[in-house]
């Protein structure tokens, strides 16, 4: 019971302190909407292009909403040594890091539904398979958060966290099939796409929203789940190796 | 559960290396339940590294650690629920208020909401921060930050408390208050592991003291036993109008029963196990055209023991830390 009290309070502190603040809202919500507008105008097909754009916009919202704050705040707390307080608390490192990433995961789950709500007023979303969308959003949020965690434990300065995040995030917009089908990419780049977890999440969303998935859903879910476990385990290993020296 | 000799912290052969640097070199010591144990040494001696290993922030390379009978060598988390830690830097959350910071730290140890809020208010009162409880931590002065960090370390009523340089960098009044709180916690039966470079502070607060230099414990005894060899010594510090070459040698020859040496501040230090008479010394100097401008009787202290054992001047220790982090109220 005591460790869950610690878990809950770490999670709530981060939500209040970081995730409901303007910088995160701008990255997780305003930025994806700006991208939507750009692609919407570029598509030139009016409202009928919305279902094509929606999976990509939802994925960007999750990716930027989760990674923007987590990588920076963990690095910041480590620099100012307040993270040591958490390491000294009598809870396991696994539970501690789940609490630290919980806020980002929650924000990542909520943020893609902002463009969905807007799209629902402008386009017919009755054919969307929500039973696929919801677990896909949860898994993309988890995998993106753990990607942010991996970045946080790989750097020591806040500016490095920001630079490193963008090094990952911006190429993913083009490589993971968010707005351009992977098959339209040059053949020598495609292996890179398949090495990125977001590709599988975006594929589920494309399938659930407009039936345009290129891989079986089961395979997408399994690979996404495997990425979640591998990224979390690798981040914990790095924390033990680099932060508990 | 403490061991049969009453030790609540048992450390044997602890060694810690950072790359090529041997930070702690095969140290062994016990801390008895309920005592204030001082770890005294200059910057870089290995004090903070030792605390980090004992509390689980660092891994040891060799040796064993047991806390309250719990084997912590390979599972440092096992005893963390027993520990309170006041680090050498104030590391609370700048964006939270003082009250929120204390409540959050209580929650980390599983305290229920009502319990931690009541305790936080009591601690704010006790540490003289009640009026600042609703202010963000980032607006606090250095002394206030230090006191709140101290309060955060004890909010969960730990039976063992690690204090890493608790009075460094704060004003004299705050330092005095911190020392009073340490004494009060000691009276309550809390075991305190205390690092400092302020020798007088260690002498005043600690029942046992270990001198640590370059990662090795060079001496560890009860404070009164450490002081025993210097108690009863008579020490005079003489200021003279001019410094003659070989003055100390000449004094030694003329007064073979006295220990004579020059101090770094340009005085002559005269020491004896018998009471020293000033008149013969003044006459001796006068005959050589040197005026004795001041003779001050010096009460030997732990500082003398420390200097004797380690060869490190107390002034140097203070100077180092002050350059690093600002003078605190080590003494008042």
C-alpha cells in the first residue's frame, strides 16, 4: 500500500507540475493541429482528406505530447538532484519509473482525441473501428513515452534532451508512414521505417480509421508491445548503470 | 535489528572507485544505535561517497554493508525505509511550495495524506518556516532552503538519519538552529550519521568521530577518547615584534621541556604538559631585542588532534569548502 501511495503522488505531482502547463499543451495539441492544417491545405481535397490525415495527426500528437516534457523534465530533475530523492525512496526502480512516465502516458492517451473531436464535426467517422483505435493509442503513448525515457537517460543536459528528441521525432513524421505510405519511400529507406516502433502504431490507426493498414493488426500489436518492453528494460538498465554509479 | 554489539550500521571493507579514482579505500566502521557518529574530513575525502553507498545512491565495488541487521550490500533498497537523508545540497522541487515539498517527501515513504499534512505543518513550525510554507521553494533564501531540506529528511520519522554537511553555506543563526535540532533528534534516540568539515561542530555534536582522509579512515574513536591526549596540555600562542631566524630552534634549546613551533600565521606555538610560565619566555625574547606583543593561552581541542593525526590544517578544510560553496555557520 505504501509504495502505491508513493507511486500515485509521484504521478500526480508530475501531471500537475509538468503536463498541464502551456509548453506541453502547445507541443502536444497546437503543434499537431498546425501540421494538420498544413497537410489539409496541401492535399487540396477539402474535408474528404480528413480521414487520410487523422491517423498521422493523432500519432504526432502522441509522439510530441509524450516526449516533449518527459525527456526534458527527467534530465532537469537529474541535473538539480531532486531525482535523487526519488531514487532514495523505498520503492523499486521499476515502479518509480512507471510513476515518472505515467503522466506522459496519460497525456499521450488524451492528446490525440483532441484532433479526433475536431474531425468528428468536419467528417464522417462512423466507419472508424474504435476497438482498435483505443488500444493502439495506448500502446503508441507507452512506446513514445519510453522512447522519451530512453532519450532522458542517454543525455546529461537539458538542451541535449531537446536536440536528441527532435533528432528522433521529426524524421519519424516522414519515415513511419504518418502522412506518406511507407511503400512510397525509397526501398533503401524502408528498413529504417520498420525499425521504428511508431510505424506499427500508425499502421493500426490507418487500418482502423480508413482500412489502409499494410500489416496484420495482430503483428502490429505484438511488435509495438515488444518495443514497449524492450525500451523500458533498456532504459532501466541505463539508469542502473549510469545513475546509480 | 542492531547486532549484538549494538551496531545499527555495520560497514566492512567498503571500497568505491570512480574510474581511476579510488574514492573510498577499504573502510570499516560501526555506528551504534542512538549515537551521533561524525565523519570528519576535507573535501574529496570520501564522506559523500560513503553516504551515497550506504543510502543506495551508489554501488560499492567491494565490502559489505548491513543496516539494522538487513544485508544491503547487493540490495541497497532493502533498508531505505529506515533512512532519512539530508544531502549536502538543497534538492527539493523549486516549483512546489515548502508545504507541498514536505508532503511529497512524506508520500514517497508511504505516509497517508492526513498524517503527512499534520507532520508537514509541525515541521514548518519547528524549523521556523511556518510563514513561508505557502511560498514556492525557489523563492527561499539559502538558509531557508537548507532548513526545509532538513525537514524533508525527517518527515517520515526515520530511525537512522544521514546528514551530509548540514550547516555548510548557511548563516550563523540558521546553523545554530540546525545544531539544536540535531541535538533534539539525538535525544529522541535517532541514530545520526553526520559528515562535516567543521571540526568544532563535530566535537560539539558527535559521540564518536572518524577522521577520513583520501578515502581512508585514519582514526575512529569516541570523541572524549580522541581528546584525551591533548587535554591537560598547556599551549601558548606568542606574537612577537620581529621574526628572528632560528627563533624556534633557539627557544627549543633554551627551554628543552617545551615543544616550540612556528604557526602558518607567523606566531610561535609553545606547548607543554606542565603549566607554562610566560615571564622566562618574555625575558629570553627581550634579551634578543624581540618584543613579546601578545601571549594567548590556547585550549587544545579536537582541531589539534585532527591536525596531529592527518597533518591537515583545519583552516585549510574550511577554506576549501567556503571556496566551493560559501561559508556556513559552522560555529557560533
